[in-house]
């Protein structure tokens, strides 16, 4: 997560307080009342969020100077990998030093540098010392969650960057995230008082842990906990569309469909299917839900025909709208995410069997994919700003006519998709535009090789 991602998160803090699906707010003053002294349509910016006014320093100049004398001793402990009582006390002091320095006002413009400094120290930590240091960091980081807005964002980003094992090019070994960091991230995401910018940073960090965490830990309770929190947040419709987008994408990596207590209720699939078919949600949110459905371990109890039909219906709705408004900024990304519902994004995802073409061996799925490929190529060419060809949209409509689902439930015993029932195959003509937020430009999917 780089500078552009940070800039986008901060832009959200000054966005309209009314978090509609198109990002628009009523004209007039910041409190929603019209003002005769302002030009028609002018909307003054809202006041700075209160989280930017917090000054709560948890570390002093004296403490900082005192610990600097122990940096050599800290390096020896971390490199040795051994921990005794004295070493643990030093590691605890180090965790407080590198975390609490983030609250010092003098570092307000250098917070990213201070965060990366901690990560550099961790890079050379070994064995038990590394594990103990990571444990102490995760235990103490929640003390930053009521601090200045910038500090909270840095804390959320840090949790997603902690590695139990560093990457090694010589060993062809990828980095392994520190899974216990998921706990404070869920705390941030579930907290209704946290600003949207902080929640987005937390979801992005959690997604990395879910995606790259140890494979032998999958289907554990921690994944179910994450799935419950993410699903609950995504079901809300009063949140910013970029937060919904990040939630929908992260849900694709939970690797569970239900809780161990009730395997018969695949709530993760239900939540994503409801979002996918909800025509009041933004195109990108629905497309992210489609991509995530292609990454879940769908079993024989899931009504995959319904899911594939709803993905096709979304593609047809987007294509119909794109022909009317071809230059909207979000079309290329939205269609790419629909494409990624069928195909893995990279070699690592291919190895995990991601994508509906890998998950489902069905002729109708292959036929639908073949109809989508020309549309994706359209957005990768010089014609990206032109309307999609009418014949491509017509072929997709024909596929929909031939594959209407008889059952609108994602699994036996689950409620029917209400959004799908209201408009099964119908096309709603509405604009889902809005001003692009800089945070949307981070973590773009790789341009697919449409083969």
C-alpha cells in the first residue's frame, strides 16, 4: 500500500457526509440546508473530521532517547532468536518504542517512514524472538485505535504487513503473513465509530492475511470469525461504495462457506449473491462480489447455476448501460472483475484452482465465458471509450434466455434472492457514476490475458 492509497483514504475523510451509492450529496450547505448566498449546485466541503484534531502522544522525547541506547542489544536478541526474561522485557520495550512513536506529533509527516522502520527491524528477526516480538506488537497496537486518524491508518496497514516468514528469492519462498494480526483488524472493521478510511485500510490488510495465510490453517475458526464480520459489514447499505467494494473482494478469500456449527447455511455465498444481484449497489461492488464467488470452495450443495446466471445478468446489465454511457471511468475495471470470476488472476491463484472455469466443469459456464471474452478485449483495446458492439450484447441476452434458473435459492433451506426475484433478468437503466476516489486506483487487478 503506497502513497496513492494513503491519499485516497484521506480523501474519503473529506468526502460528502451522505454516503450514497453514487457518492453524491444534496446541493447546499454542509449541513444539508440550502443557502441563498451560495451559487446553485455549490456544495462547500464539510469540516475536518474530529479524528484529525486528536493529540494523544503515548511516548516522550526522554523515552525515545533512552531506548535508542538499546538498539544494539535489540538487534542481538532478534538475530539470536532466543528469548529469556531479560530479552522479553527488551522486546516489550521495543514494541512500545516503534508503535508509540507513531503518536508523537513531530512524526506526523513521517508516519510511513516510521512504520517501515519497524518492518526493517523485523526483517532480521529469527526464531522465538521473532514470534514473541510479533505477538507483543499485535497485543499493543490496539492502543493506537483511538489516536489521530493518520496513526490509526498506519496501524491498520502495519498489521497487514507483519510477516511470520520473510520472502526469499533464493529459496523461491513467498512471505507468510502473521495470522494472529487478524484479531485487531476485525476489531477495527466491526467498530461503528471508526472512520471509513481506517476500515478500508483494515479490510485490505485482512485480505492479504486471508489470501496468503498458511494453507493448513484454512477452514479454522479464525476464518469463520473473519467471514462473519465481513458479511455483516457488507450487508449494510449505508456505507461508502469503496468500503463495500473492499469488503466484497475480501470475502472471496475467507475459504469457508459457513460456520462449523451450521454447515447447512452458507451465509458467505448468500451475502455475495445478494450483493451481486442488488441493482441498487454500485457496478464495482457487484462485480467484486462476482469475482469473489469464483474464489470460494463451492460444493455440491450450492446452486451454482443460479450464481452463474446472476453473473451473466450483471454482465448484460453493465453492457446495456455501457452502450449508453461508454466513457464512464469504472467500466474497464468492472468488466475485468466479472472476467476474473471465471479465471485466476495469476499463477498463485491458478495453483489454488480459483475461477469458475476451474471450479465448475459445465458447458454452459464455458459458453458464457466465451461470450464475455470479446467484451473484455474491447476494454483492452483502443475502442475502450466506445460502446460495446450490439451483437455481443445480443448474444449475451440469448444465453440468459436459455438458462433461466428455476430456483432462486443459493442452497436448500436458504432464503430466495429477493433482489433477483424483483427483476429476474430485467435491466434497470440507472446511472451509478460518481467521482473517482484515489483509493480506488490501488491494488488494481492485473490486466487479464483473454485466452
